[in-house]
C-alpha cells in the first residue's frame, strides 16, 4: 500500500518519518485509503526553513496577491467539491447532507473568499497616518504561522483550509499546516488544490507546508523555534494548554480554541410559554453531529418549579428516542464515556444513556445527566468539565438567584445562552445574571442555541480562558480574525518611498 | 515619623504590612519624606475584593462617566502641579526643567485627556452591527486591572496616572495600582488628586486601590487571583517575565513592557555627509535623563571604513566631556555597572567610562563600548543584554551585508533606527536591512533618534518579545492602547433593550 507524501519545500515528497497511520470510517470501523506518515523532526526542520525562506520573499507583497491565492484556492476546491466531500464523509462519518456538502463546504469557500476580500481591501490592517508627527502605523504580516486543525471540522477548520489558515494567509503569512490525523485524505485532496493554486497565481511553491501528524514533543519544539512567528490551534484543552505554554514562554502570539460547555440559562417564562418547542430546539442543537461542536450546549440551568421537572422528562424522552450517530474517533468516544463516568461518580444523576451505543461502530448513547445547584456549586470544577459529544448536564435550582452564582462559578466559555420572555420576572432575573454571564463568555445569546457560528464580521468565536487563551480575539469573523496573525508596525519619520503603500499619502 | 496610608476599599488606611521603606534623593543620597508601608497579603486581599465589588457596579456604565473621571483627575493634578513636580524631582532627581515640568507632567495630562476623549467617543470599542444576522459585537471592560509602574517615569507611566492607568480606566475598569517604591511620595500626591476626583464625579470611592510596594511572590499571587482580569506592567525583563508567566498560566491578558536596546543602524551616507551633527544627535539622545528611557539607543551598528573610526572618536569625546547625571536608584546604578562588566568580560572594548561617577551620589560615568560584528554575531545573546542607563555599545562591521545579519540576530525591540541618505548605496543597503529589521521592532525610524515617544494615535510603543509580550499591542497610542484592557463581547439575537447603547440601531 502507498504511503502518502508530505508537502515540504515546495514538493510532494516522502516523509523522513518511519511510522505511518491510516484513517478509519467511524460508521463502519474500517480503515480508509492510504497510509499516512507521522512526520519526524527532519520533516519539520525542512518545513520551518522553507517557510522562513519563503517569508523573506512574500513579506513585502501587497494584499492583492494573497487575495488572488485565496480566491484561486476556493475555485480549485469547488472543482473537486464532490471528491472532497465524499472523502470527508468516509473519514468522519459526518453526513454529506445536510452537513458536509450543504453547510461545511460552502462555509469553507465563503471563509476563503471573505478573507480574500479583506486582504484586497486592506482595511483589516487599520492603517493610521499622523501627518503632523509624520508617524504611521498598521498591522502587517508576522511570519510563518503554524496552524493545527481539530478533528470535528474536516473542512472549515482544517489546518490547510479553515478559518485560521485563511486568516494567516490573508495577513500575508506562509503557513505550516498540520492535518488532523482523523481525516488525512480530505486534507491531502485540499492541499493538492492549494498547490495547484500556488502555481496558478505565481506564488513560491513553498508558501505552504503540509504534514499529517507529528509527535507532540516535536510539535512543541517547532512552536518554540524562532522560525515560527505565531500559532493557531483548535482542539482539546490538554493539547491547547501545552501549546499555549510553549508559545507563551517563547513570547509569541498563540491562539488556542479549546474547551467550552456553553451554558444555557432557562428563565421561568420560557418553560411556561413553550416547554415542548424549547425541548425540541435544545435536543436538536445538542445532538446534531453527535454533539461534536465547540459550541455544543453542554450545561442547562433550569429555574425552580414543576415546569422544570416536566421539561427534564420531555428532554429525556427525546434523547432516548433520538437516533445515535457515530462519533469522530474511538478517542472521542472513550473520552466522552470517561467524562460521563466522572460526572456520575461526582454525584450527577444519569437520566438516560451513559454507555457505548450498540447500533453504530463508534458511538455513545445520547446522554442526559442532572445535578442540583447546591451540588454543582460545591464542586463546580468537576461539574463543568467538558463532555465532548452527544451529552448534556442539567442543573436544577431551588431559587432563581442561584443562576448568577452558577454563572459566577464558570470558567470562560465560547458562548452563553439565556432563554427568556419579556415578562418582568424574566427581565429581573436577566438583569442579575447578564453582567456576570457576559464576562464569562465570548458570545451572549438570547433565545437562540449556540451551535451555528455565522460567518459575520460581528461574530466572536472566542472567549475567556480556557475557552481560548485571550478574550480579545476571535477565530471567526473577518477582519478581526486576520489581525491575530499580524504585528503592529510603526513608521516614524520614514519618507514616502520607503513606506508600505497603505501608509503613503499619495 | 509618620507611615503613609494605603488607599484600600475607598479609604486611606493603615497598611497591615509590618515593613516600611523610604525614598531617596538620588542626587544627594538623602532620604525623602515619610515612611511608606510594604503591603502584605491582607492589604492585597482587601484591594482585590474591593475592586471586584466596585466592578459589579461600574461595568455597565457608559464611557462618558469614565471620561468625566479622567478629565476631573487631570484638572486636579493641574491644581497641584508644582507640588507634584517638586516631589518627583526630589525622589528621582530628574530635572524639573526641561523634563518633569515641561515634558512629563504635560504629557501625563495629555494622556489622561486623550483617554477621556476616546472613552467619550466610544470608537475605541469598534462596535460592529450585523443587522442581517442580528449579531453585534464590541470591545467592553474586562474587570479589575493591576497596573505596576516603572522607576523611570514617575508621572507619565506611574501605575496611578500613566498610560496603562489611563487606558484601563478609559476601557471602564477599576484599577489596583502599585507605585514604584522609588517615588512613593509623588504617587501619593497624585492618588490624593484621584480620590478627590472620584468624589467630584460621583464614582464609588473604591474604584481605585493604591499600594506602595509588596513582596514579589504576593504580587504574583494577586496576578493569579481570579479577581484580577488583566495586568499592565512596565519595568525590568526579569520581573516582566515572571509576571507574564503567572498571568499566561492563569489565561489572562498581560501587557509587559520590558527591555529594549533600540539598535541604530548607520549607513555610509550619513557618516560621509554629517558625521559631527550625527555624533551630537546620538550623544544627546543616549545621555539624556542619564539614558534611563525604554527607547534609549543602546546599540549602534556602523558601516565599514575610516569614517566610522572617526565617528567613534567624536562620540567618545562627547561622552567623556558630557556631564554625568544621577541615576534613579542605587539598584539602577549597580545593574548598569554589572551589565558593563559583562560586556567587557565578553570581549567588548571599553572606550570611555565604565565606572561609578564620583561627582554625584548615585551615578555612573557615561560609557561607550565597542565590539566588531564577528564577535557580536558569535555571541549575540550576550552582547544584546540591556545595559539600562547612560551607556551604548558600538558594533563595527567589515561589510555592509553584516548589518542584516546583525538585525536578524536581535531579539524583539521597541524601536529600530536607520540613519541614511537618499544615495543609491544607502538605499540598496536599506532594502536588504529593512525587511529583517522591521520584523524585530515595534517602531522603525529613519534619521531620527528613538527617544521621545509621541502621544499619537499612530504610535506603537510595543514590539516583539522580549520588548513586550505580544507584538500586536501598544502601550502608547490611543485608542489602540485602550483595547488591551478589554474583551470582545458579542451579542447574538439580543433584543434592542438588552443591548449596550453602542450596539443599538436607534
């Protein structure tokens, strides 16, 4: 069987790594496609030097050129849409429709094109011209960016095609991409499109580098290497914290999007007005894609009273009845079942599910747990551990004032939802809750589920630690996401002809 | 003798700390004024809780209110200008004129008023309204900010009155300020003005907290405490790295402005055209204020040739002839002399100075050192250690191409200067040098010394590590400096009446 090539120094070549791996179809448990290499340091050393060499050439290029590349790439991807979607489906078991073909692939193209537009306009760079002092500044490229993609979005967050990739390139930076080993074939197909695009728009062939996997300690060594200027990562908290620590120590920008349980606070009016509809909405959001979203609603805080008890039954029935879908990898399944076990051992009541599912090769039962507010608050560190997948923990309260206390006890989150009506009782609770919750989350929603992260300039897909590493940055939402991979450059008394174009008066 | 009070929980009160210290006049070696307490954890615990309590009240306030406070404060300071300047002169020996009265005090007022203006306009918050998706976002306050000021700017970078203070307040955050123990009396006078201002504009009396000193381990404990949302620090690399590590681990924003040697690259045309004038300019910049500026030119890279040798003599004579001024503290003096010793032991040639000065109580001789490019490049870590004070290291080259290599070997810097003419030879060297140097510095200057950091919206007083902790942020330059102390908040499907004013359509 063939071992796939890595893309280093502008060529597809045999990896120096000696280990290989194969992807699995989570729906069947069968292996999919070629062997892929686990890169070693020799591969990474090539990638680092080649990216640094390329950066010397491309760092002065205008935004137009990077826009051309991103647009050419989007078109190349479109040409091979069917093949890419099919491969992603084989490697992830995410459904072609409505997910991969209808949502994630178009989103990926839209992100690339939106980044291209931003690179072309140059507004993301926020040029400031102070004529009186003859001082000018703008954000400019920072150097090679190492982008490490997650398991759960094979296209839209892939290291070779996702939001971090698009942002890093739009800012003018060469990229070293690490595929997630759960979908190497999908990544390779897209990288082929990208390599074609480099040629089509006369970019240096070594503007990107691609590896499929590398040992964690060698990945961290690369992050510490002076040839890496910044790092983008989406994935687990454990890996993210290690990556952030390595980059922090080296004093370089690092953007890690890690864990989030995305609390949903339910005020009394909602249960009184539309208990069933809300149960449907919550169940749909929580179980969609087997719950494998960064913004999956993993914690629901209910108001006191009988309505809450009834709602729990509604949701329990829906969870039990809903079809169980495959999880992305055996690792995801094991981690989910471990997390559920921890919650139960900590005192949460298992309402439904909790075990491996029998129907599908790699799946867990839809799982609903419950705990009361006193218990939650007594050990909030335990109860707010993320259980990534089709699972949620309900917190029952005996007094609405417990809601703000629960919000206060939470770590940083990507999102926080409040379901409420315009009734005075709900508004009064909201006024207590919102100032606390707002500081804990990157995005505050009213009467809307957190899944579904619109590609909008107003989006914040970020939040306080440990949702991410810094609450001032967003991974989705152009142009803000582009500025992450840039540095502020100031020109003091530099004459017109030596200034970047955006800072000239003419 | 009286021990001064700390300002905690809205009152001037006796510190719980048992140790005290006094300031010294560096010009005479004599102690100045009262005893000041070294705070202990009990003080800090009060500060943390009080700041967190106040934040619950003020976090929803509009920018106008913070603008009112900053403006009232500037006026209060103006009322006591003479007293403040005199005290600062006693504690730092920085000259009243042209420094404290004529430059630093007006700058401090200008910064406070400019921050007020930004808080009032609200543009710093970059509100984005996406009506189609009903998603909105803006930067908003983040919570209590711990501001730790440096020794070298008793007014304009003081924790209670400087750029970080103004930015943190303009963003809407309560501040816990730590004075630098070299100028506690100056800090107290300004804090008195601030406390008056709080009353004048109906702010909670506990919106600010002031301590004069605290043991490093307790300062770090405060930084890790969840009630601190962000940290601003200006000072030594050693302290800055420890502060950054503590904040990074806790996942909170930290802005440290640390060390910088501010390289000056001199291209052949400048020496050919105006060797004497440039020697005057460099000497003035390097020795002003005994060289105690973050942007002091501590490294000068000369072109090959006879002109360079002559220029070195010109500068050596000027350094030897120039009056020696006092350094801020005995610690600064010892550190400077140690740094000079290290450079000499590493192989640098001592051209003039190098020892404690006899004329003034706390001073070092104006010191000029030289090393050739080969030696510099062979041990660039050693030769780029900051020697904070009236000292500079000259690097001689045998080939102009060594300049880019030297730039490449440098750590991150606040500034980088190039002196050159429009002659083709200079332009050609610049084209090699600039792309490398630009990535190493926050501010690139042409034919201008780095000292003097204009208060301009285009200013970048920042730069890559270890000049600061992140090359995307600036400590001077409103509104960018304000955004450091904020978080990005996004509102998704939140109705008009629950939105912050800046995000409403009406």
